[in-house]
């Protein structure tokens, strides 16, 4: 069989597949969806533009692991492309997105609506299977069954929320993953819904905007490329979601 010039080598395809963290670890869009889930109401914040935000989290996860790269074209537009020197991700959701940009470089704002609409259901099912969210049935008016989502109280959402709060409220220097999570929550437009756990104050807004721009802290100097890529993705989510909202 003849290998196309743009195909990865046989050796590259035979590398051990890359895994997000470890086989049992959640990927970034799972953590984001879990945080956007509001236990008090049983709903997920920002449903109107949710798929753009989840798609941004997929790209951010790939960026954090250097599996995609951002390139500026001669016309000034920004493309995302797969890094072929590394083995593909083993997680099927990340792999699907990686393969989409592996076919050819694509504009970030093209990728978001292309991969986003199919993400909510499988990510939610993962959270339920993992025990982070539970699905309950209740009767309405004594007759009609309605499915509701509830926090499982296993502590994982609370732990993630504390890490994000520490960064936004207390100014703790974040890990790359938590910085991306906080920036994506800001991009979703749902940050006010976290008040009072994360107070909606000018200081918090300013800190969220810093993360949006990739200003993660002095200790993240070695992650300059990742910070820049994540900032591009987050800003693309904000602009794409804003356009979508204006047409609703």
C-alpha cells in the first residue's frame, strides 16, 4: 500500500497512544461540564452556547498536551492543526477532534461548531458513569415521570470548584489545567452563576480576564506556547458564542 505524503509514518502510527492523564482520569471537557452543572437547580449553565465551550475545552486539552498547534495564516486568520510527530490521543472524544484537524489545518472558529454539537451527551454520560453526577426519576403531579440530574456528593465537583475559586478569588497561581478551566468558565458567560461560592466582583472579573489573555503567573513562563494557544482558543470561544447568541 502506498503511503500518502501527508500520512504519518508507520512508525508514528505504531507508537503507544497518548492518554490525557491516565485511563481513569477525566478529560478537560468532562471537568468543565461538571463545573457548569448547577447542583441547586439540576441544570447545566450556559446551555445556549454550551457546545462551543465544550469544543473549546477539547481543543484546550489537546493544546495542553501539545497534540495540536496554532498557526497564523498570511491573511491573519488562525488555524489549528494536528501535531503529527506525537502519537494520537487514545481518548475517543479527543481523538475524533484530533483526526478532524489532522485531515488539514482548519480555522479555530470552524472547528468549534464542527465538533461541539456531539459532545454534551457522551460527556454527561461519562460523568454519570464515573459517579460525579447521578440521574434520578421523579413524578410530577403524581403521574408523569421526569428525569433530573443531581450532584452525587462524591466531592469531585467541590474539589474542582475550590481550585478554580483559589485562583480567581485568592490569586493562587494555577496549574495549566485549572487556568484553562477558569478561563473557559469565563468564556461560557456562566461565571456570575457561581456567586456566592465565587463572588461576582470586579477583582474576580479582572482575574478571569487575565486568564483569558493567557496571564497565568510567573511560574508558567515555560508554558508560554501553551498559554498562547489556550488564550487563542478561549477568545475564539468568546467571539463565536457571542455571534451565536446575537442570532438567537
